[in-house]
C-alpha cells in the first residue's frame, strides 16, 4: 500500500503579500479609471451636463464597487468559506460518532496553508477515533461471546439444582438466586452483542409485510402479569389492522422495551396508553405512561448505552433497552423521540415508514 506523503508542518505556506489580489485590484482600477475618463469625454461631446452627468458617473462607480465586492467575495468564499464549511461539517459528523469522514485538502505540496493542515489533522483524528472504537467494540464483543457458554452452564446447573432439592431447603433459595443472576447476565450479554451488531451495521433488515396492530397488542399482553400485579390501567388506541413492511422480530424488541419501561416506571394504580395512527406515508406509535417521568437533565441521555436515570432501579435492567431501540429504528428507517415531565409521566413516540 502506498501511503500518502503528508507534508511537514514547517512547510506550511507563509502568509505573504497577496500579489495576485494586488494585480487584480490594480488592473480593475486602471480599467475603470480609463472607462471613467472615456465617459466624461463622451458626455462632453454629447453635451450631457448637470444632474444627468452626475448621475451617470455615480451609477458607473456604483457598478464598479459592486463588481469589486463580488470579485473579492468570490475570492474569500473559495479561500476561506468553503474549506471552513467542509471542516465544520466533518466536525459535526465526528461529534455524532461518524468516524468515517475524510477531507481532501484544497492545496497540495508547498502551497498548503493552515486550513489544509487542519483538514489533514482532522482526518488523522477521525482515523484514530475509529480504530479505538473498533478495538473497543471488538473487545466487548469477544468478551461477551466468551461469557455466553459459562453463563448458560450456570443457568442449566442452577435449574437442575432447583428441581433436585426439596422446596423448603435453603439450597433451593441459593439455586434461585444463581439462576436469576445468570439469566440477567445472559440477557445483558445478548443485548450487548445485538447492540454491537447494530452499531457496526452488521445486520441488514429483512423486511416483509406484517400486521403491526396485532404485534403491538401481543406485546402488551405479554406483560399482562406485570401490569395486573401493579393494577395499572391499559388503554389501547390501536387500529384493527395496520400492515407495514418492516422486520417483525426487530420491531418486537422496540415495543417490548417501551412497554416494559412504561410498566416498570409507572407506580401502582397508574395508567399506560398505547396509541397507533397512520398518516399518508408513515405510522406513528406512542406509548404514554403516568409514571415517575424523567428529569430535564436526564432526558437527553436516556438513549445512551448503560444510562439509567434512576439509579435506585439499576438492578431492574442495564440501561441498554432504549439504546437498542434507537439503533433498531435507525436500521428500519424510523425514529424515536421522548417527552417527559418529572413525577407526571412520559411519552415515547416512534415513527415508522409505511412502505
Ligand atoms: N417510561 C419511562 N418512565 C420513566 N423513566 C424512563 C422510562 N423509560 C426509560 N426511562 C429512563 O431511561 C433509562 C434508560 O432506559 P432503558 O430502557 O435504556 O434502560 P433500563 O430500562 O433501565 O434497562 P434495560 O432496558 O436494559 O432493561 C431508564 O433507566 C429510566 O431511568
Ligand atoms: Mg428498558
């Protein structure tokens, strides 16, 4: 592989007297002064005098000033505006986690200026960040894979132990704790692996038509035990049938996460409303609860990996659910937004293309 030759920083083009601008301005001034003299001679010949002559001269210099301004603006745009715009857009991509961005400097060799060096530095920064990100995700994915087998062994043996000791034996209680912990860890490991795959764009959506209304109702019913236990009222405002083209198994993860969160964060006697409405080209699903809500400081972070606003409930999950939901919706061409008021409730709005 031939590596690009990166010039040394000391080779940066020194700021010097801009001869090209000087010659350009001089040329324009000489030319316009010549035309000015010619105009005066012509007006004398035509005996144009008084206010008309003054106005013609004023209009002429107005035109000349406009032309000079436009030429200088064009020069500044090419030299400064365009490269800084490119740098600013690339910085925006990097700040949003897209490290694939690369810039091509405007000049090469000895003509390179500080803006060109800034672009090269930005490319290097993106390269470094992307290799760190790859290392990190590979490491997490390898460790998670290694965890999978011992965890399923732990789970299996704990289940065996549970069934082989008498119900009132203390070992039964210990086996339950081991089985529950192993199940929680396996769930965490599976979520990490799924998220990693989604983030690395290793999954592609296998879209097929299916009834979204039926899927949402089934997901709500799946949590029946939990919402009945807390005496939560469920309101369903879902159409009888709404066929969309998407990946059913991935979307199931979205509704499961949103409904499980709503049930988890809504106190006894609260209510949850699941609504679905269709527009011309999309379908909008909202999950609203009258739960504890999310503070204004926490709201911007709820889609971050491992973020849990309420640390007292940290044992009831890993903070990966909404990160997964967001990645799934990105893959399926949808989006999610959250609105919430502390101690009043939250609304999660999912928008999906109908296709
Ligand atoms: N409906 C909700 N009401 C109040 N807070 C919520 C709601 N949904 C999410 N949150 C807040 O956002 C955090 C992140 O949610 P997320 O689903 O990613 O994680 P989790 O539910 O804690 O764990 P996991 O989904 O991995 O089991 C939650 O810990 C909670 O603080
Ligand atoms: Mg969750």
